[in-house]
C-alpha cells in the first residue's frame, strides 16, 4: 500500500486522504462517458444513414429547442429537491429513456421519429449529466485540489471515451447498433450506485458545506441569465463556451460530411466513428495524464485555453486547402483530444472563483442552455452555408477560422476576469469581518475631524491634530479653542501647533492664560509654543513682549521665552541681537555650575540644550556634547532633540549611540529624521556595516523611511539581503510603508525578486531543520531516549515553527513591493484566515498572479504552511538536498535571529558533539552579544578556547 501511495503521490500528486474521493469520481465520470460514447455513435450513425449530413443543421436547432425546455424543468427541480437527489433522478430518467428508444428502433412506425429524437436527446442528456458531475467535483475539491486533481479525474472521462468507443466498434457488428443502447443504460445504472456510495463515504462536513452553498442558489429568484449578464467573468466564460460549441459543430460537420461521402454503409460508418473517436480519446488520455497538470500548473489556467482554438485553426486550414479524409481526421482528433483534456480542465477551473450562491444555476445554464443555443446557432449557420454553397466543407472551414479569432479575444479578456474574481473572493470575507468604519457618506470630512477633536479619545485627538495641519485650520478654530485648555499637556501642545496659522482673539487670550496662570499646568514646551503663537498674532510690540517674558522672575516662563526667542531668531540676526539671545544662553550656561538645587540645575540644562538647538549657534555645540553625556535622562533627551535641530553631521554618531536605549529611541529617531535627505547615505553606511551594534542598525530603516526619498528606497533595497533578520525585517517594513504612501518612488523589481527567492531559500533551510527535529523525536525509541535532548528538540521545533510563520509574512511583505499591495495583503490574510476555502482561493490567486520563477519557488512553500505533513515532500519537490542535521543547522543558523541561534546552541551543548565546533565558531562572530557569549562558552566546553 505504501508503494502505491508513493506512486500516486509522485506521478499524479494525489496526497494522503484524497485517494478515495479521486477513485470514486474517476469511476463515476468513466461510466458516464462510456455510456455517452456508446449511445452517441449509435445516434450519429442511425441519423446520418437515415437522413444524411444535410439534415444535421435541423438536428442542431432541435437540440437548442429541447435544451431550453429541459433547462426550465431542471431549474424548477433544482429549487425543490437537493442536488444529490436530482443527480439520482436524472440518471434514472436517462435509463428509462434509453429503454424506450431501444424499443422504438425496432418498431417500424416509430423508427424514423425515434432516430431523430434519439440524436437530439443524446446531445442534451450528455450536457446535463456531465454538468452535474463537474458541479459535484467543484463542491468536493477546493481550488488547489482541483488544479492538481482535475487532470486525474478528467482522465476518467477520457478513459471512458476510449473504452466506450472501442466497445462500440467491437460490438456494433456483433449485436447490432440498436442493442448497444442497453449497454449504455447498464453503465448509468452503476453510476447511481456510485453516487450513493460517494455521498455515504466521501462527503464530510466541509464538502457538505460547499454543496449546501450551491443548493442555496435554488432559493435565489434571480434568473441565471441575469447573474451571467452582471458578471464579466461569467459573460466571457459563456461566450467562450458558446463559440467553442459553434466551432465544434462546424468541425463535426466537416468531419461527418467527408466521412459520409466516402463510407456510405451504416454499420461500417458506426465502426469508423467508434474507432476514430477512440483514437482521439487515446491521445486525449495521454495529454491528460502527462501534459494537462503540468501545462495548467506551470503556464496558468488562462494560457491553457489557447491550445484548442490554435489546433482547430490549423486543422481548418488543412481542410480548406485539401478536404480529404485524413485532413478531416486530423481536425476531429485535434479538436476532441484537447477539448476533453487541457481545455476541459482549464474551463472547469475557470468556474472555481464564481460565488457559490450563483454557481450551480449559472454553470448549468451555461453548460445546457448556452451550449444548446450555440448548437442551434451552429445549425443555422450551417443551413445558410449549405443553402449558398451546397455541401462543400470549405466555407465551413473559413467560418471556423473567423470564429476562432473572436474566441482568442474572449480568452484574453477572461484571463484578467478570472484573477479579478479570485481577488473579489478574497476581499468580500475580509470586508465582512472588518471593524466598523466611520461613515463618510452622510457627513463631510471636516465634520468627522471635528467629531474626533470634540471627543474623549486622547490618542485619536493627538493623531488627528498632527494629521490635519496641512488643511485649512480656520474651520477647526472652535475645536482648537477648547483643546488649548485640555487637561492633557500633549493635546495642548499639539493644539497650539495647529493654531499657529489662525489669527483669533480667543486663541490669543487662551495662549496668554497658559503663560500667565501658574495653575494652568503648562510645561516649558507648552509655554514655548504659546509664546510662539503670541509672537505672531498678539497686538503691540511683540519683540518687547518676548523680552518681558525672558526677564520674568519665574524660571519656567523665562526659560520658555529663551527657547522661543532662539527659535524666532534662528534666521534673523537682527532679532537675535535685539533679544540678546547669545548673551542670555551664555549667562544661563555660566549659572548652571553655581546652582545648588539639583532639580533647578536639570531644568536649566534642558533649557540651554533646547535654546542652543533652536538658535543653531555653533559656538555652543560643545555644550550639547556635554549634555548628551549627562546622568539625568531628561537632559540627555533634550540634548538629543537639540542635536537633531542643529542638523550638524558631527552629532549623528552620538545620536546613533543613544538609540540603543529604549527610553531614548523615539526621540533619537525623531532627531535623525530632522536631518532630511542629507542623512540618507550616512545612515546607509551604518546600516550595511556589520561592526556597528545591531541594536542601532535595526532602528535605522524606520528613520530612513521617514525621509522618504528615492535614495532611501535604493538604500533599503540594497540592505534587504542582510543576514541579520531584525535588520531585514525593519528594512522590509520601511519599504512597505513607503510603498503604501503612494509616492512616486521606483522599486528595483529584480533586486526585490532576488530577495524574495533568498527568503524562500531561508524558509526551506528552516523547513529542513524542522524536519530533522520532528524526525529525530519520532524515530528514537522511548526507552532509549535522552529526555533532555528530546525536550530541547521539541522547544527548538516550536521556535522554528514560529520563525517559519514570520518568514512567510516577510515573503509576502516583499511581494507587496513588486505586486499591488492590496492584492498581496488580501492573499496573505486569506492564507492565514483558517478557512480552508479562503486559503485555497488565496493560493490559486497567487498561482495566477506571480511570475513563473516566483511561482515555482513560493507555491510549494505556501502549501506547506497549510499542511505539516508536506514538509518532506516540499523539500524533495524543490530539490533541496541536506544530508544531515548539522548541514541543516549550518544553512539556517547564520541567518537566523539571536533567540533561535541560542536555542540551537543549547541543543548542540546537550548533544555534546565537537563536530559542531566549526558552526559554533561561525556563530561566535555574530553581532549579538548573547550569541557570542553562548558560542564562546560552548567552544570552551569543547576545548577550543581556554
């Protein structure tokens, strides 16, 4: 059994648990097609021998009329009984009809009408039972299973065509054409037993959910034609199927007309049809088994649809040039072999993204009504051709070539519609589950802003104030008047900054109160901003006003005034001289050593640092270096801010050093951002230098992203190949932020693709290491197991699994740099949603969007993320050869994060194998101090270090 499972997995990609479903569906379609391939040659031969090829157009029109009538009844039944019962009833009715036709063919009065009706009925019942089968297959297999398994299941149809054709050829002369109908009825009787067994043993809750979704379409009163008309995807699909049917009838006419002209005897003609139909099915089976899955899987569903029309076009050209029997055979074999293999699989896959609530009726409508109506149109076209040109096949060949041109255009259109349909299938569930959004339709944007500013959510108020400074603030003045007196100092500060463009007497009075009232709770930053506002909008001599504030006996007021004066006079030497800014800063600096109160000394240092940064007086810069080394965190923070305000390159190293402190990280980041584009290359050199502490390097991408220039993008892309995952993650996040901002920035696609493939390789390396941990735990006998080693393996496996999730997210973030961010985000959310159908749709969407090289590497990885048992298969499928656990560690650990490296070092220490010394020595050269310490200790234990 294991050998058989391996064979099925390797040759047909049938995975564990899928075998029973595939076998039952294969047998089901095998018997259906066998029955049809017995009945149709009988119907064709009886019709052509009795009425001739000239009556075929009338039969085609009759097929269309009967199909419309049957479809109406079918839709009525579909709304009243469940889908499985409808399948059984359809098969029972078909068996009864076959018995009636068999009796009528032996009754002279009924024979002629029975032959005509049998031809028409065989065409319609074939469409219905095959359509029912593929609707059932759509319910049983999800999109990813369908892409792999439809070629195998579809091979059952082709095998049935071969078997039925050869059986017809063998038995026609022996038992007579009419009696073969009973053999077909027997095949359908077995299908009833298979369908019941399929329902009892194969359908689980997940499949029932899909089927019930399709049954719910019966409650939908909307006509299927309306649903098709409203969907570009279904409209193009209906057009392609309709054109393919018309072309198929033209091909059938050419083949039948040439064959009838050269083979007049009925039984010989039956044998000829059976023989060549079987031959084309042999070719179709070979294509289905060895070509379809690879073609559809590698070049995509849309491109696969081009094969059939191209081959038919070639055959029609041959018939047009020389309408001999061999040319007609080539045309028919080419049509039948591809129609039932590559084209059939691609068309059925095209239906997968159609919403479940319309799929059942819409697909049946297309398969029956569109198919039959196209058959009728084909008949009318043939009537017109025969009326004008007689029974010549050349006009039919010309018309076939013209229709194929339209067919190709529709295929180009449906390729985009197919991807859009999957995109919609991913978007709808996420929008349904998303948080409630603020309604913008019933009120203005300004109204929503005011609603937020008048609310109680402080973080939201602060964010809104910062985000709305670029709009006309006059409309927000009533809200700003209230916010200046808000209990939160940060809200007051941001409100004052937003007030700056607005001249308003009430705002002037409120700002004055913040400075004058000692109980207002205004800190130095708030008072400085209030003075900044007054300096622009207050009445009277503003220079004298600011001078008075600087001479205020309250140190908080005078300090705020000094900072404000420094800011206002930064580019105004005359104002600086009038306010004596330089002298005031120098005086305060001289006073600091004399101050005996530690709290006041800290306040003076902060004031001096802020004033030096605001005034940008180079002669005072040495004091900033002193303050950067101060023991008081408040002083250091003020010095970092001031250093950023100076935009002087000499301060960058000191700011970078401070970024290692969590409490200073944000202020350091804000300070570096003030340097603007000039900081790009300087930070780029630091980012790519492995000798600089990684705690510094991993925060640089965020700072670069704030600059937001094309140089920033180039620098960040260049650093996507960093070994340190924290730096890679930060660079990817920064690039994604820039991409979402919608700026006119160019991303190097080739560099991004290289990084995606590198991340895919890292993912496989981690998979290999995980496989060794799982395999080692499962193969060690419990009695001989080293408990400590097994425990460490289990912990390491858990850590690797977490990193695999992080790595997968990193891969999708990189994909967002090459493809539309929204599409990739929706695909990722669908993948991690936990919903099997949504996951399968996400992978199918990616399979159609990604370039071939990325698809080849990423789709197996994405599928592995959903199924743990596929780890070994994926490693083998992608040709990853890792002979030992040590080799797996050697590939994974140098590019892993510090926590994972330390976890692996713990396991290596427990194993106690000195053979790992080389890998441990490599890890000792890593930037993270904890890794270096752990690796050094292990090398000491192995005797390599004293």
